C-alpha cells in the first residue's frame, strides 16, 4: 500500500554540518478503531516502523502507532561526516517493506 | 443515633460510591497513559526538562495535527537523547509514537503529524544515554476529533 515516497535532503553538505531530512510516504494509516457503513470495525493497517541507516549503520528509527496521521511525515537530522548512502525503509502491517536509497556528498 | 441520620449516612455512602465509579471511568485513559510512560522509563518518574514542544494551541482537525519536539542535548557519544516517547492521554491508545535517535543525528529534533481524539495534554518523555528521563507537556484544544468512529 506504500507505493509513493518523498524524501527531501541536500545532495551535498559540509563536514560537521547538521542537515535536515524530511520523508513522506503515501498510506491510509487505517487505525482499526473506525467502523464501516455496516458497523463493522475496519481492520488496522498502518506503517508500524520507519528506519533510516547511513552506510549500513542505524541512524534513526520510529515506532509508529495508529495515532500517526495518514501519509506519515517524519522529520529528523543527521550530522554530515562522510559521503555515503542513506537507506530509508517503511514497514507495513501487511508485511510489505518499501525501501529507498539516497546519496549524499560530504566535503 | 436517630433513623434519619442513618439514612443520611447511607445516602452519602451511595453517592460517594457513584462518584468514585464515574471518576474511575473518566480517568481510565490517564492511568493507561501513566502506564505507557512507566513502561518506557522502567518505573523511573521523569523530571521536567528542556523539551520544546511545537503543537498548535487549537487544532481544528484532530485527524492531522503538526507535532515537533526539540530536546536540548549535545548529541555526543557520551551524552545524547536515545529515545523520545509521545503520549496522548485522551486517545483510544495513549502511545502515539516513539523516536529512536543516535549521536549521528546531530540534533534531538523530530517532527511528524499526529491524530488527537479530543482536547488533551500531549506528553513528551525523552531518555538520555546517561539513563535520565525528562518530560514536558502541552495542551491542545481539538475542535473535531481525529480517530474515526
């Protein structure tokens, strides 16, 4: 269900600079508390985990609950040390994992 | 002791019991919120600390409320924020989100968008690498709740 992601971060940064990383994933974030027209509870389906690694090392992660709004937006930071690859992963209740990579050049 | 005074005592007792029941129902969720915080801190009571919470005073749509928190921390190997828990006392489930940070983040500064079911206090608890727990909270007035149903 998470087919569309948006990631914003600078392509390059100076060593020691703290950069901002903003991510958005398209997802309904069905809480499991809502009832359909027939009065039946709509089963929960959310992105329950988000992780970000830099050159394979854990940088930042989030445990999401049904109280996160649809199309989860997450903002965090990274201190630029060396050039490398950031890997972003979103974990859906249904088992799907969406992964995206972004490179950053540090001078 | 006359019969009437005994009746008064009984009426008081019954009234008191009814109040106690109503109170228990209204506070069930704050208790769950307290439990969620206790699970996060391992029972250590968090102390008020330097956490800046950015939330609107009035949220017209509780279905998507912008949230940001910044914890004052040097974010070094020796002294950094490792985890940030966000709790909403009046939501169906008090736990909203938990952020896990590393020194490589450089700043303990996070943002997302949350759902709030009703007017309530949003509580943020941060865990530091030194094992300290600090907390801050902010009240948000919610016009239209955001948890469906």
